[in-house]
């Protein structure tokens, strides 16, 4: 890992580093364990982000989380699942 000072750390570099380390960890786990790890991280992060969002302002407590502009993730089209026998 490259040496970086804490003052140089940005949200983007943090997320990039986090994802790379998660990929390394999931390579060492089996498929099922890897999926559980990612799911646990996503659920924990989701609860944290919701908590921060709701506590960041009185107006946010009244707004549903799924309303508003989507800046980073455009809506996806559903694709049918195919099961392999």
C-alpha cells in the first residue's frame, strides 16, 4: 500500500483503499463467506449513513430516504435471472 498522510486522505481515496482491501479479504474466503462479509458491511454502512443523514438536520427527519436526485447511481433496468442446473 502506498504511504499517504492522514491529511491527504479524501473520501474517494478512503473508499478506493477500502474496496481494494475488501477484494483482498474476499479472495481469501469462500464464495458464501465472501457474500456474507459484503452483506454485513453494506447493512452496517447503510444504518450508519441513515443515522448520520437523519441527525444532520431537522428537515431530514421528515424526508424519506429514497426521495430526491440520484447523482451517482442511475436507475437500473431489471434483468431476468437464469438459474444454471
